[in-house]
């Protein structure tokens, strides 16, 4: 079964949802769902834009599922139905449209902006969007034109590849079908109805001029009645025009807003319907009038000529004298009206919803089982997959950047990697190539079999976040919550809006600011938008994956987080460690307790200092070293507390000195990595310690999220300095810190390494 992905923006946009395009699209989708052969082969999936209003409930019921990005996974089998290719940005669905494995079909209405560019394409932005949309028609496998006139223009102007072009027409709304059709009887012309609109091409002025010029109509006080002209300005302008042309402006009647029953009654009540449009793709008013047995006189545009084959029923849209003569003739000889009605009696039944749907879905059905390849290009070619990788890279001061570099070292032998990054002069592994800064290209192009966006809870990931939300991608989410990114990068108002959406209640700025200080109290993860746009979403903790399913009803793939700093057993031998400790001027008997990574309140530095004081009071020659960046206020807090307690705490803040960071991993005796919150959040620093075989202490939720090996001792999440001190003392007293537990380290790295990580990543992408 294929997912039939339907671009639903025309059903979201108020400018189109309840008008011709939206009405036609909704009727067509409902018709497809009603066909058993289509339902047996397709799931109806709405592709919706979060920037537009949500689908109305009656539209929402037309679909089995919804999604917000056009990006599709390698293993997905889908088809694209585009009901409005000329109304919204075509780049939004470009990846589906360009994918040679995805059959695509579009409904084509008209080329009116192309015909009258001075009226509709009045600035560069509208011209670019229109002609980009026009060019995109060349990429569809099937095109459904609403009229023969549109099909002819399509063949003339669009060099399309479509193997299928069909003409469907547009359906009458069921509410406009006739309840009964009594035989027409001769009657005098007393009321003329003009379906119109505020658009220039609707051309109501010609009817006003013709009516004013027709002496018989003026003498007999024949009313000229308009629908679709609600504004006072337009009504006043047309009355002024009637007066200027010598007519009686009081004979002009306006019906601004009519529901379908009253509209049908008005068609029946009027004696002739005049449709004066200069151009149409199809003419619903002509069909509506015919269905109500109303005689129709329409302009001579191609769409009208299809419906009104007799030249007697058409007039020149720019010749009011011609129309005036025809109206005078009808007033003089009303029997002509019966002949006009008879000529149209067999026309309108071809445009019931059932007839139009049958033509459309018969065409669509031929593409559902298209022989197009069901695999992506690389798989079909038996070539290595082509992957776009979008991430900060070194030398950006980011753990995500370092991790991405190490990931690519193992991923490059498995795929052709193009790296998109905002990092100036990025340091890339061999066998990868720099492809430019992040932009739309990677996400919409068929050049790549998969796109991976790397996201973390910092400002370095703005471009990746924006592109993911707009176009979708596979996503590696490094953090279990994105609170800091939303607040500090997107702003407090946006953070409140997202928190409210995820929590299902209004969240105040005060609550969000409280969470910044107390992240353990977060009720949401700020991962909702990311989860919705990711196909698939990769996370590094089974706990985070469970929370994503619980909170967002999305499935995430868990990748085991490997150490990305490699050490040999020789580098971690006691002799090697002694040399490094000597270089760092550490006394041989000094107990070095280290904590790695950014120093912040949620890493519980206060508990560490109190634990250090206890260890020293127990006679252990302990020294605390914090290797990481600290903000001025955190550094001042640590200095103040250490002085108050009477211990010495060393901060090594040289973040860019990777050699020094490695030296401290080798030199320290015990590492401590704590978090005051859970959610499955990881610690790259604890992974570093595991990779270096450092006996470590971590709180339970952090150790569980990482699935830490036995040489990581856990303490309760309700952090306590005495329990922390006891855990460190137990490691020392049992001599688990000298020598390092190298056998346990080797056992852990056998199941936690980048070869396994990248193999699971490729499998999750669909490249088994």
C-alpha cells in the first residue's frame, strides 16, 4: 500500500479553502476515499503547513494521517497528489516531486496570470513564484486539466514529461444540483443575473454598459442583478457607470452573500444569466445556471466555448454593443430562451461530482501502480548512498561538532558524504566533502538519497532547526530537551508558545524562566516540532525515546552513544598515567577527582565541593579539578563556596586545548558527572570518561540513560554530598581507580563504538 500524500495547503489557506480550488480539491479527495479500489491501495495523508491555519474538521476527516514535511524516508513508498500547484511555494514539495521513485500528479486550473501578467504578476516576487510554479509542472508524471482549453495551453506552454494528461472538468456542488426540472415555458425578460467577482477579469462593466444601451431593457425596467460583488465601492462604481452610459442606476441590484439554496433559487428566478468573464479555466457559474434550467449567455473565452458550443449563446467580452443587441433580441423574442435552455440540458450532467471524480480517479489509479522504481536512486543503481550531512563542525566550540566529526570518520566508508555547515573553515574527515553552508538545496534536491540534520540545545543549530521544520530530514537529536535553544535563540515568547502547545495549557514566561533554573521540573521537552518534522528521529537514550512516544506519539530510533575520543590500553597504563600526571605537576599520592564539560548549576558543583570537604576530613588527599567552561557568575559562586568551605578547586577552562582535555582524562583518579534533571539526557563528558576507563560516579538517571558499564557507580537522583563522598571513597578503598579497569573498558567498547553507531544509523535511514 502506498501513502497518497496530498498537498493540503489549499485546504488550509483561507484564500482558497472554501472557494473553487478548495471546493474542487475537497470533493475530489472525498471521491477517492469513496472508491474501494483506491482505498485498498492507498492511505490518504495530508501534507500540511504549520504556518497556515489548521485543517478544518470537515477537511481533516478526509485523511487517514497528516504530516508537516515533504521529506520521505528511503523505505517509504508514496505518491504525490498536488491539487493546487500554482498557489503556494513549489519548493515545499520539491523533494517528493524530484524523486524518481515517487509518482506525482497535479490538477491544473488555468494560466490566467500568464495571459494577463500586467494585472496579476505586478512585482518580482509574484513573477518568480508564478513562473517557478509553472516550471514545476514539467516534473509531474500526470496532469489533470479542468478544461480542454487549459489542456491546450498546457501543451503549448509547458514542456512537461507527463505520460498522462486528462481533462476532468469541475464538479457542481451537491447543494447546487436541481431538485426538479420542470419544462421551460416562454416568459418575458424581467431579470438578468450576472455572476461576477471583484477580480478585474470578471468584467461586470460590459453588462452594465450593454444594459444601459438596451432601450427595451431600460423601458421595461429589466433589473440587472449581481452576485459576488459585496463591496460598497464596487456597487457605487457600477451604478455611476450605468448613469454615465445613460441607464437607470436603480435597476442595478446586488446580492452580496447567498448560501447555495438561495443562490439556486435566484438562478431559477432570473430569466437569463450573463457570464461576462474575459478568461476562465472552467466556468462553474455557467454549469450552475444550466443545472437550474436558466438560459445562459456567456463571453466568447475558450472555457465558455467548450460549454456553449453555439455561437448564439456567446458574445464578445469587449463589445458592449454586441451584448446589448443580444439582450434586446431576447427581450423582443423570449422564445429564444427555451432554445438556449434546451441546448444546455445535456451539458451540465457531465459535471456532477460522481462524473468528475470518476474521470480524475481513473487517471490517478493508473499512476498508483506505476512501474516507477520503488527504491531510491542509490539503491536502484547499486551505488553507495549519497547523504547530505548538516551540522556544526570543528573548530566550532561545540560537543555536537566534535561528535559529528567522529561520526563522519566511520560513516564515510559507508556512503558518499556532503557536509553542509556554517562553521568557517571546517575541519572535515577524509572522504567527505564540504558542500557549502546550510540552505534549501540539500533538503529539496534529488541529488541526495538522505539528509541528516544534527540538532543540539545551543545557538549553533539555528540553520539546521529552520531547515528541518521547513522541509524535514532525518535528525540526530543530541539533547533530551531544547529549552535553552528556544529561550535564548528563538525568544521567550516563542518558548512560551511551544511549551503551551506541548503542555496543552497556557504557559507563562515566569514558568519558563523558572524551568531554566530548575530543569528537573520541566513537564515538556520542547521536542515536539523536531519530532514532527524528523523522518526518522534518532536519539541517544531509550528513556528519551519513550518520552517522545509518550508526549508526541512519535517513534524515535535509539543509537548507542559511543565515546568519540579514542584511547589505547597503553595510553591508560599506570606507567603512562604517571608520566601524564608528572607533566601536569600532580603529586603521585594526590587523589584527583575530576568533572568534565560545561560547568553550570545543573551539574551540581556545590555538592561536589561539599563532598570534597568530607573526603578531606576523612583523611583522603583529594583535589577537585573542573575541566570546562564556566560563566563568570558560576566561577565566582564556585570560588566563594570553596573559600567558605576551605578547599581548593581548580577550573581548567581551556576548551579548545583538546590535548589538555585528554591529559586530564588520563591523569584523574575518579570522575564525577551529575545532572539535576532526567528525561534521558546524556553527558558527552561521562561518555568520555567511560571511553577512557575512568572509574566514575553519576546519578542514576544519567547512568541509566547512557547504559553505563559497571565501573560507573550510581548514586540517587536526589543528590547528596555525603552519598557522593561515600561513593568516591568506596572506589578508592577498593583500589578500583589504580589500575584502571581496562578489561571492563574493552568489554564496553565492544558494544559501544562508532562502527556499531554508524551501522545502526545507516539501517535506520533504510540502507541495510
